[in-house]
């Protein structure tokens, strides 16, 4: 669900789009004559060729040995293999939460990215539509001096009329027999600006949103978007100062058959959501 946007209902894609992978098979008759045994001359030729190759490799390795044999192995390869861009940082993830939202991030770029990812999950959750829970999220996520104005903005955006249009009551609850879902999964983050007290972090996200139920006029669908969060180091933690959102990047839709309302309702009830921090 996009922040502050009202989404129209959309249908699913039909077809299974299955792709079969065939394993390499064996050919020939195992009870037939089988492969011919190589002649002795062929064996000798093969041994000779292999012997020459081994000698060449040994000679090249000896020639490439430098004169720094006294250095211990770890000093010769001090840098070691470089981690992939998506590798874990090695820092321990946050160990504390407040009102269900992780807190206590490190004052570095990785901490700012982890905070932004977790805050994206909270800001685009179904709880943000519930007035009582919304206040708690705003107080936990945003810097103190921005909270009053943002709470007023959120309350006007998620008005009673807005909630009614997506099938929810004034408390953000779905009607009996239905369940509303809005879950966000960060795909990746990047820091575009950073200092010890401020950072700008982009969070690329995907998610599902809508009302799962047989009589729903707002069926569950998927979304791809990017949140840009301007972070500020305040009260010993990273907090959000302001945010913006844009659509995409979105991949080509897969040819998956849409699940029915009952399957979606069960999935929402049975599979819990996650928070994210590396």
C-alpha cells in the first residue's frame, strides 16, 4: 500500500506458466556392446600428454613464486576476498524493540539503512490505518519536533471516508469475514547522503495490500515502490525527519494464477510478517 494513496481493485494474471527442467539423461543400451576399450597406444599417448602438462604447471608455479617467502600466509592475503554488495555487514542486528518496532541502531550508514528498512515496514503496514496504533508508530518512527504536524497529516489522509472506501470502519478494521492486509518487504537499501547526524536512505520495496474476503471490492494485489527517508540522529537513535515515495522499479509480472479470496485470507492469518535489519 502506498502512503496516502487509494488503490483501485485489479485482477490477477491467469495461467500457470510452468517451466519444466529436464535433467541430462543417459543414452545407449547398457546391455549392448558398450564403449570400445581404448587401445594401449592411446593410453600411452594420454599419459605422456598429462605428464607434460603437469610439468609445465609446476614450472610456472615455481617461476611465479616471489622472494617474500618469509611473510606469513595471512600477510600475503591480508585483504582477503571482498564481500558482495549484498553481503551481511557483520554488525549485530538490533536487539531491542519498542511497541513492536526495532530500536537501538548503530550510528553509521548500516544503522541508518537498517532503521529505514524497518520504518518502511511500519509506515506501510495495516496498523497505520488504525488511529490508536498510528499514534504509537508516529511517536516511535519520527523525530519529536515533526510528530504533531505529521500526525495531523496522517489523520487527514486516512480519514473515515478513505477507510470506508477500502472497506474498513473508522477504527481501521475490516468487516466480519474479511481481513485487511498491508505488508511491505524491503528488497534493498542505499544511502545517497550521510553524516554522523543525518542521512538520506532509499528503500526499494514490494508488498501486498487489500481486503481478503469473499465480498471484498478491494482484492489483495501487489505493489512495487521506493521510499526515500531523510533520517536524523536524535535521542541516541535514527529517526525519520521526512519521507517521499515513488513508484517502482517494478519487474515484469510473472504469469501466476491469482489465488481466491479464501486462500488469501488464510495466508494473511497463518503467515506472520517480519521486521528487517542487517
